[in-house]
């Protein structure tokens, strides 16, 4: 566990006397102090270390201290205080507009400075506590809603931690059921946008003709049925995060529009005549290799470059070692809590789960545990209850895994039609390794209907 870190302060002032006086006061409050007399020096310092607090003079030989507010706040998460000898009303207004916590005029009032240092110290302590707690949970195999301690998942956590505080686009790639959506939610939850909306759209589930209006909104009368104006998902996600799931399913001409919105942070509703500013962080997800989607002409290369500023590759469950057991136990605990039971896995059952190749990944594991929970008679779940056979792995990767026996579906007389439909849909999806398009085709329903059903099941 990391030791409680000493908070770091940057003091920027071109007047040496005042700089020395401030340095003394801040150091007395147990901050580690770095000083600078010009913007250039301050920028150098900011490259080399992270600051929790910055005291900035405004008028400097090479520019205005106000220029540093943005990078200090967004990249360093620092508390920024303007300290100036001029006390000019104009610059104070400008500083407040950019979200500065406080404004001190020279000579600095000691009590105000002390109060401020106290507040920053408190914020830094809290932040460290949260960080330490997160680190402890990580050792136990939890990272937000994600479960797993395996090295490939630790690498995923590292990446999420690094990229979450920035506004960079993130592309999450992984087989079906590996947790792409959960990763997107985790990224949002750890970002400064956490209190703003998280909105998602599955580009494969919305009819190509509707997706444009869905994303960008429309004005009244812009197409048949548009009886009133409506904001799109971009506008609804404003200030927050938008997940574009199954990005390679988005019609190619719309990908051009999307790219323009990402580049300009402005959009125009369908049928609209003016631009609307939007501030949205984009996370895209795909269960296809995006490079291959580009080669197949399904994904524009320029959009891929834009989206994959920060790619996160989610490993398939079969490469996560003992995470399978950890996640299975977690799902079982959840079911026990929900249903007031206290079932546990026998060690051989966990071993059998660990040997399966899980082509449908974590989703398949979740469904399997749910079924096992229903089927198990006593409190100890024995391996014979597992609906896993020793057949060849359905991933076709030659692994000696087992496959789910899902060729037939047993339905009890007296089940409701809705329940039978639910089980049929889930079983088919599982048999087809989570391939929704193939599942919809096989069941003779539209992809949209399939998504609607799955959303309902997920909400239950
Ligand atoms: N590491 C994990 N720990 C706990 N639960 C997980 C983990 N990864 C995924 N899940 C759960 O598994 C299920 C599938 O995850 P999710 O929907 O995020 O996958 P996906 O990669 O988006 O799948 P698809 O490609 O089919 O859209 C969800 O119920 C999710 O909560
Ligand atoms: Mg998904």
C-alpha cells in the first residue's frame, strides 16, 4: 500500500521576495514546494512532477499565469489559487470563470492562506485514501465493478487508471462477453465526468436509417414522423461519456459525420440549421478486430485512428487463469444474496469451471452459474450439475476446453411463454457464442427485437 504522500505545491511568482515568503509559509504547512519565476520554468516543473496545489501570479515576464490554470486542473487535478499584487477586478473575473478555487491579493493574509492550505491538505488526504483503497481492492481482485486478479486484467486496470482522468477517446476491443461495456462504465466512473450522464448506443441494434437522428437529434418536420424536435444521444451525454458499441456496424457515411463531430465538438441536428456545441467523451467498443473491419470496408480508417488514441484490448476469459473461479464465486454470491440461499461450489466444481474454454466469456459464465444455482440440489454444488460436456472447444482454437450442451432446451410444463422465450433466446445465444446477428437469424427475429429482449432481461 502506498504511504500517505506529501502534497506538492507549485509557486509561480517573478518577485523573488514574495516567492520566498510564500515558499516559507507553504513549506511550514508540510507541502513539498517547487518554485518558478516564469511560465517557462513552471511548465518545465509541471512536466517532471504532479502538483496538488498551485499558487500563481498573473503578470509574468513571459505571459499570464492564467494560462496554466487549465493544464493544472485537468492534467494535475491541482487546486489553483491566484496570488497577485494587482488585485485587478478584470483578471479576478477571468480567473473565477475558469474555475479557480481562490484568489489572494498581496500582501497575502496569513489566515486565509492557512485555511486554504488546510483545505487542499484535506482534499489530497481524501484522494490518497481513495487511491489506497482502490489499490487494496485490486489486490483482492476488484477494480470497480470488474473482477479479476490475473496479469492481463491488471494491465487492463492500469490502462483504465491512466486514461480515465483524460478526455482521450478509448477503443475497447474484445470478444463477445469479455466486459467491454463494463470497462466503458468503469472508465466513466473514474473520470471527472462521473457525475454527468453515461449514455450508450449499440450501433448494430438501431436501424441504419434511424441512427443519425438517434445520435445527433432532429428538428421538427425533418422526416416523416418527426412531429417534434428531439435532442440526440450526443446532446444527452453532454458533459459525460457516450459509448458507441459495435462501432463497425455504424453505416459508413455516418462515420464521416461522426468524425467531424469528434474533431469540431459541434454537431447539427438532422434538419437543423445551426451548430450545437457538445462536450462528450467517446468510448467505442468492438468485438471485431478493428484493423480487419477497416480492410473489409466496414470501418473508416481515419475514424479508427481518431478512436484508437487509447486502445484497450480485453483478454478472453480463457486467458485469465483463476479469474474464472473468482468471477464464478462472485456471481454465486450475488445469487445467494438475491435469493436468500447459501450455496457454495465444491472444489472439483470450480476446477471443472476453470477447464472450460468459455467461448462466450464472462457472459457465458454468468449464465452458467445462474443455471447451476437453479439446478443444484443441496448447498454444496457438485461438478455433475454442470451443464458442461467434455466435447471439443467451440472456439476452434484447439484448446482442450469443454462446450456447453445446448442442443436441446428443457422446458417445464406450466412455464410462462415469456419465460420460455427468454430461455430459448439465451440458450441460442450461448450456443452461437454470443453472436447476436446469427442468433436473430436462427430464431427468425430481427436484430433489433433481439436487442430489445436482451435489454429487458438485463434490467431484471
Ligand atoms: N471482469 C468482470 N467481472 C465481473 N463481471 C463481468 C466482468 N466482465 C464482464 N462481466 C459481466 O459479464 C456480462 C457481459 O459483459 P459486457 O456486457 O460488458 O460484455 P461485452 O464485451 O460488452 O459483450 P458484447 O460484445 O456481447 O456486447 C455482464 O453481465 C457483465 O456485468
Ligand atoms: Mg457490449
